[in-house]
C-alpha cells in the first residue's frame, strides 16, 4: 500500500517549512524542536516501511497521553482519584511529587 499523494505532498511541505525555519524558531524552543525531530523520524520510518514493503519489521509508534504531554511541556496537571490506579502507575506518578521531580518513559 502506497502513501496517498496528497499526504506525501503535505508532509513534504511541512518538512520543508520546518527546515526553512529551523534556525529562526525551532532552536529557540526545545519542545518545538523535539516535536520537529519526532515528525522527521516518524515520516522517515513510514517511508522506510513503504520502500521495504512486507519485508520490513513491524513498526510501533506511541502517542503521548495527557500526563506525558503535560510533563514534557511543563504544564500543570490535575489528577483526580490519585489512589485508584494500580500500584505501578502510582509509583510512576509519585516521582513527579518529589522535591526534584522526575518522569521516565521506558516503553518508548
């Protein structure tokens, strides 16, 4: 299955825009720069699958959830019923409440 031509064209336009403005605003905003790098990476992965067809390995792409997005952007996060998730989830979230907060994603 090939990539639809309109998607290919829009992605090429987006990548071109990001490349042209890399020094202007991407380097000044680390979160925006990280997202741009992720866009490049995902697009090249998709192109690789299209090129290699059925011979390629399965590709898994993870989408950040609400907590991960808030942490990456340094946003405020309100969690109701903090005690309800299983212990593994609570332990991961507890690290955000430490004097020096940390958050790690080992699945990605």
